[in-house]
C-alpha cells in the first residue's frame, strides 16, 4: 500500500528530527564553557538535558490546546477529523503516568551514557530494546514469539557484541577513556530495559485509547517534567567523582551551574533549543507514524536515523571509522528486520521461490517410473 503525502511527511519529520535530537544532545555534551565557579568544563548535565526534553514534550500539549480551540470554534467537525486533534479525548491523563516515569528514567540514563560514548554507538545500542521488549512481551502480554522473532533477537545480540568491541578499539573526539566508554554503553543498554517496560505498558493500557498524539506526548511531558524536577533536588546534593560529578559543585547534577553555562555560550544555548524543539516534533511524528502506519514502520525509521547520525559523526570527525561498527550495524539491521518481518524475511522467501523455479526438472527415467506406477508394487 502506497504512503500518502502526509505519511511521507511524518516519516521524514521523524527521521530528521530524531537524528537532530541525538546530535544536539551530543553537541551540548562536547561544549566547554565557563561554569558557576569560573572554571571551563564540558556541559555535563544529562538530567538538565532531560528536563529540556520534557519541556519540549509539554509544548505539544500547548499546541494541541491551541489547535483544539481553533478547530472547535469553526464548528464544522474539523476538530474530529484533523490529524492534530482527532482521536478520543475522554481518558484519564494518569494512564500516561507510568509511561512518563519510564521515559524519565530511561532518557536520563541514556543521556548519562551518551555523554560517555559516541553518538553512533548510542543509537545502535538502542536497538537492544528489541531483545528486552520481546522477552517482556512473552511474560506480560502472553505473546508467543516464532522462529523469525527469536532469530532477530539473536542477531541483534550478535550485532551489539560487534558494536561493543568496536567501542573498545575506537576513539571519539576528546575520548573520555575506555572505562567511561564501557560505562556509557552499559548504561544505554540498561536504559533499554526501562524503555521496553514503557512499550509493554503502553501497548497493554494505552494503545487502545486512541489518544491524539499531541495530547499524549504533552501529558507525558508534564508528568516527566514534574518528575525530573523532583529528582534533581536530591541529585544537586549527592556528591560524586568524575565523570558523573564533573561540575562546579561536584554533585551528580548542578542545575545552577548548567544555567550559567548555557548563559555563557551561544552555541550551547542553540543546542538546548535544538533538544527542546526536535524532541517535540520527533515524539509527535513517532506516535503519528504508529497510528497512521504501524509500530514496525516506526522502529524501522528509528533504525535508519542511525545511518544519519553515524555519517554526521564521521564527516565532522566526532569519531573514527571502525569496520567492526559497520559489521555490528549491519547485523543489527538484519536482526531488527527479521524481528519486525520487514525486507529480510520477504527477500529470503523470494530467493527460495527463485531457487525452486530454477531447480532442474526430474530425469526422463524418473518420469517414466512415476507415470507407470511404483515398480515395487508391480503396477
């Protein structure tokens, strides 16, 4: 089935804004700016970055309210048919509380990991969500995985091993050290467990409600922002050594230090704006792709932005090229395709059909025997 112009636009927006978001977060991590104590440090504030992300999601709720009021005043039924507002609005927002909490934990953990490793590895390692989602769906959604799904999961694990090995032997710009890279990779993978929980919860309790995408993203942003603000209060007083406490206070998070650094750098300010705006468009486009097309399409598009991020990182020398990373990404892509029944399974079936068509016909002797009957039975 051919995509409509609106569906093509959604796919493009998701691919571009998703790539831009990851690159903006990494670019912010790389900035060296004067902090609250007058010292020059990198912008090591992953929890503040999460807060800006949730502000971006909250903007979706504001846009929804504006669009709803406008279309509702028209009085011609547009409010129930326009892509920005159509859907069921009779739901309890608290149903999005658990997914928002999962998003808070996973995003913050991933941003900590991203500050320690490469942007391309960050995106590739996010593919491990398939492994955990598949396992959790068996336990909590009582879903039975076939051979294709298990093959995909195994290939994803193999691909992740290649990516991990490549990270051990590849350096990125201003590499923080081997231990930091390994820690970052492990944190990203751990975050995918929480992301998998979020996906399972959304599928079990949220997917059937048909909530307008802008409204769903907005409410998750509200809950997430409240949660991250409450979380940062104790984090501003918990001391930790580098790389986790690399700020003016020596604590896990230093909110005032982050604001001072943003004020002192135009580039950092633009990166924060990029994080806030891009995540709003990305989440809206992602949810819309799921509703308009399928979750499989969303996952495939999400994997494609790995290519964009990797190409950008190599072009601007944020990292070095490593053959093992290419192998790992290829295996990951094949595994995700198998799991989601996209491209690879269809290609294998076509190859099997072609082999069957070109199989040599049976010999004349066999044909005669089959035509005459079974000689052993004396027919």
